[in-house]
């Protein structure tokens, strides 16, 4: 069984390396697998359609990868993939947790877990929220270029939701620089009076920002500083969700250790 497991590990490592490397020598260096074994694995992958020779002594991903990916992505539900991490974050913090996906100039809630509080947050699945006023939204904006953020600002007009809402492009860009430095964003009664949130960005299998997750509570129930103490939990949960969505985060299942 150990030999079989090692063989499977090597095959998967070679298949993954094929996305970035094409020569046998480079694949061997990237995976730690001997060149003779890499060549043997590639021949098997060619027979299965997962690799194809380019006629110049190198290999490229085969058409069966695209076929399989298409079938999987057709059934892929980001909310279902994120539900475990979202629920765990809710249980660990006691706060209501949200998962939202960016939809052009807004974010849409696709999952929500109610916290252990004697009240429920007014958010609901399917609700769209502004990017510049929410923790999830600002976590998303922080992953975009300043030019893209400015374009969104021009399209949305930075509507003022509360007296704390950032309505200046320059103020928002300055704020987003801090979000990038911290790795998380806050909503200190900026979207709705009396509600505070901490959020972090979530990435998809292409490495692009997909949306974000957050914890939320009533301002009367928690100060901003005490809520921010849970930011590491939010960041860790966001990384877990990103890994579940195929993002290449360190330590995720998609990044296999080099086989011996």
C-alpha cells in the first residue's frame, strides 16, 4: 500500500507541475521525482489524454483536463465549498458569519450562519451590498488596482449610507492601503448604523479575488477593537475557503508536498 500511495503522489505531483512546466527536466526538478519516473508518468498521462507531446520533446496539458474541469465547474457551488469554514468561524467566535461573492460593482451574500446572540442580523442570502461600505466589499476592493477602484467609484458614486461612510475616492484608497497592510477590512457602522463587521478576501482557483467572508455584530454588543481581535480567525477562515475553492494558498490540499 505504501508503494501504491507513493506512486499516486508522484503522478499527481507531475500532473500538477504540468500546468507550469513542459520539459521533463523541469518537471523533475519541480516535483523531486526522477526524470525516468516523470517520463513514465507522462506517457501514462498521454494515453489517458491528460497530457500531450508537443513534438519537440516537451509536454503540455491534454484536452481531457479541460473536459474534466468543465464537468466539475458546472457542478461547483462556492457556497457549499465554503460552508464548513463559515460554520466553524461562527462557532469559534459566536458572531454571525457571511460569505459574499463579488458581482461587478457589488457583493452578494451567498451564505450566512447566525451567531450565538439573542438577535439576528438583518442581512439575508441573495442581498446585494456596496463594496465601499462593507468589510467584505473593502476586502475585495483592496485586491484591485487603484485604477479599477476609481472606475468602480465613478460608476457607483460612493453612496453615503451612514455618517461614517467613506465617500471620497482618495479617502477610500488611503483606507484600502491600510486594509492591504492588515490583511483584513472593517465596517465600523459604515453600511448600517449600529452594525460592525470584520472581513477578509477570498480567492478562486485562478488566484483572482472572488469575494470575502466576515463576522458581524451589533455595535452595542462589541467595540470595534474587541471585534478586530478576531481578525486572525477571519483571515484563517478566508484562507480555508480560498483553499476549498482551489486557490494556491500555502499548506492547502492543492499544493502537494514533494514526494520522496
